[in-house]
């Protein structure tokens, strides 16, 4: 069995999808294949040479043109053929460069396939480090990834790609959703891919504390993305539909409000249980099927505040 199939957190993140039922369970190849067989990759064009692909797992950014096709994240291994078909339908060349926004398997599960097909994989240093070893996200263990799945080019702070008439800025965001998150900003096209630093409408934020995540880092990342954005910026969230700058501002304000409430109550000596009872995230805790509900988010914020600020 391909170990990437068992990335349990990633599967659990497929909220409201039948695939999430397989989370944490060791399914046979046939069962897994059947679940992914039903997934359809939907394409939304954002500009003449940038599109977003929605399927199962993290949203994929595609940028293409004469200098080659760049993929941002690659969902799950069984979807690679469908993703390749969606890229070809854009009349784009096969993937030449692949950037992972972070290590979670719903964003990097196709790495081995794309790596073997010749794509150059790039990600933050910690993405490679985490994928190279066994990981736990608190919901299950992920085995080490095979060599072909590992990023070949890694960076500490970020890098820039000069391709297809644009400057693609890849910027690391410190200790946020994980400790290896990057956002991707197409400067000329004015598009930002946020990875899981932004869940648009589908769930409250998931902070992977076991992977070095911190709620304050998610807020800082939203602020940094907003500093790059203007009113016309198109924002690709890690999960959920396309967003505007105004949507991301709402998300930033939600983070500020909940972190502020938890911090204030904590400094008054209130316990986690007392703070959860105050329901500081209630206003945004509206999706009963969400992967992360109010109490879980408040707990992650509370635990984030116990760690040193970055
Ligand atoms: Zn994700
Ligand atoms: Zn993630």
C-alpha cells in the first residue's frame, strides 16, 4: 500500500466528503481507489495563465505558459492522473515545478508521482525534514515519504520564480498552520495561494500544534498576505472556494478576536474549560460538519499561547 494513502489527517480534512470516513482506518487499495475514483477535478481559470483546481484535499494552483507549468500542491496520489488531465485540458505542458505549501498529505500526496515524472519539487526546509521522517499530527501516524516525494529545492525564508511573464514570490510564514508553511504570490497576476493558512468558509482554523503550528502565526500570516494584497487580489485558500481580500480581512478579524478573547481570559487566570464555556468563537462556529469546531479551535489558541511567540 502506498503510505501516502494513509495520511490520516489529510483524509480527515476532507470535511463533508465520503473520503473522510476512511480517516485513521487502514483501508485496502481497492477501497481507497474506489473512493478517489468518484472525485472530480474542477478547474476555475483566474487569469489567462493561472487556474485553481478543486478536487479532494488542498486546492491546487496552476500557473502555465512558455516557461513551463508550476503546480502549487498536489492533493492525493490516486488523483495524480486526473490532475495531469486537468492541467492538459488547460493546454499547459506537463508539470515542471511543484511547490508544497506545507507537508500535510492532502497537499503533498501526489509528490512521489510528480517527482518521478520529472517535476522539480520545492518547499520550506521543514517540509522536507518532516516528510523524510515519520510524523504524527495528533490523529494518526504518517510514515516517512519515499525519496522521490521529497522536495529537492528547499529554502529558509522563501524564493522567487521568474516564469511566464510573472514574478512568483514564495514566502515562508513562521510557525502558523505548521512550522513549514509558505504562501505563493503572483506579483503581476495579483493572485495569492494561502495553503492551509486560510480555510475559507469550510471550517474554523486547524492549527497543527504537533507540527509546530501556532495560532498567532496564522494571524501573522494573514496580516502578511493582506500587506501584499489590494482590493483586486484573487485569493486561493487551502480549502474552500476562491476568496477576495475582504474575505481574508474577515478571517484575520476573526483570528484577532478569538486570540484576543482567549489571551485576556487566560491572563485573568481562567482555565481552558472556563474559556471554552465562554464560546469566544461562537459567531464563526456555524458549520456543524466542520473539521474544527469552536471548542477545538479555542483549545488550539489556548495551547498556542503557552508557547513562545515567534
Ligand atoms: Zn489541507
Ligand atoms: Zn494542512
